């Protein structure tokens, strides 16, 4: 097997284009190529503003216009001025468009299931796909403030707890940890941020409000599929920005020395080690960061 990285990347690209039918004149046998089918999928998936669809698919205005005209000619979509701003056009599916979208969804799901069924290690295949998709979609990752009880947030924290259980010598039981109350991570007291790529949550971090003169950073986690892409740093920057907007001056966090990547990140981004400030049985390192405008002579707590 060749070790040339360029040859391997091009082999991967040929395999993907063949598998998904990129060169087919009739994608999934529905009578149109992949381009208009992808636009139909984006609209059916809830994207209605033309600018949003263009950004999501990475299309220039000329190609976008041609694809929309082809779908309009088939009576699959309707394009109209936006309700709040007539210059921002929006597009919706017609009844025929909704039917076609449903047909594509069923065929695509069936094809995906068939790919998994013929592989002897489906979990490894999915992990590899997540890794590639996360890397290629890095610049389209969003950082959204959500309720920590949101299913996406809960899935991130479940994965986070499972990773702690694997990495800590004594394991991890969330019931023994000082698990933050959801109310403490809701605005205006706090916040919870998830990093998401095309519907897949890739990471999270929480800002826990307290009445002790400081707030805490909690539950920083990034999926293995997205590590090495700078998401931890971006999540921390976003949550520190939210803290500053809430006029929080001092942040604290605790961690375990087994989480070497996190410890390295904190030390590189202006956090300094302090004495233990809670009785949580799992952390053995404690950090503090004073945000811009904080009085350096004033101690929190």
C-alpha cells in the first residue's frame, strides 16, 4: 500500500464520488443530478433564506440561481421576498417538493444503512466518517448558546462523563461530582455553549453562575472526531466572551491532571493555578482567570 498522502487523499475522493453518485445524471434515480438534490435537501432541512442556503452549500450566486430555476421549473419550490425584508428572498417547498424531499430522505437513509451493513466494523467506519466530516466542515462549525437540558447538550455531557470514567484511575460517577444545576447555566446567570457541525454536536462548555464573586467554567468537552481543530480554544473564547458580556470579572475551574490536553490549554490561555476551592472528589488542579477590567488586587470568594 502506498504511503504517499496525496495519492491516498485522491483515492478517498474517487471512492466517495463513486459511492454517492456525484457523476450520475440522475442522483438516486430521481431524474436530476446531485446539485439540485442538495439544494432541495437544504430547504427541506429547514434552511429557507437564500443567503443561508448559499453559505451552507458553498455555492456562488450564479450556480445558486441556475439550481433554483431548475427546481422552480419542476414546481418543487417557491421563491418569494422575505416577510421582514423584501431584499432577503426566502424559498419554501411546494407540496410536490415536500414529496420529493421525503423520497430522497428515504433513499439516502436506505443507502447509508446498506453501507454500514456491508462493513465488518461499522463503529470504526462511522468514527472515520465523523473525523473527515469534522475536519472538512471546520470553518462551518457553529457555537450556539442552548439550554443545558437540550438533547444536544445532554448528548455531549453523556459522552463527557463516559470519557472521564475511562480516563480517571478511580472511574467517574456523576452523582458524586459537584454537577452544576441547569439553572446556574442559563442566562442571565450563566450559559451553555455547544459546537455543532451540520447537525452533529462536536463539543460543549458551560458557564456556571455563583454567588461567591466568581463564575465557574464547567464541562469542557470536544468529540474525538473534532480534536486537533482548535475547538476547545474556540469554545473557551466564546464562553469567556459571554462571561464578559454578563460583567463577570473572575472565572474559576477545576480539572484532573489526567486530562492533560485541557490542563495544557488552560496554562497557555492565561489561567493560573490556585488553591482548592471546592470539595469535589475528582479534581486535583484548580485555576482562575481574571477578565479584562477586573481589579487585580481583589480576590474572589
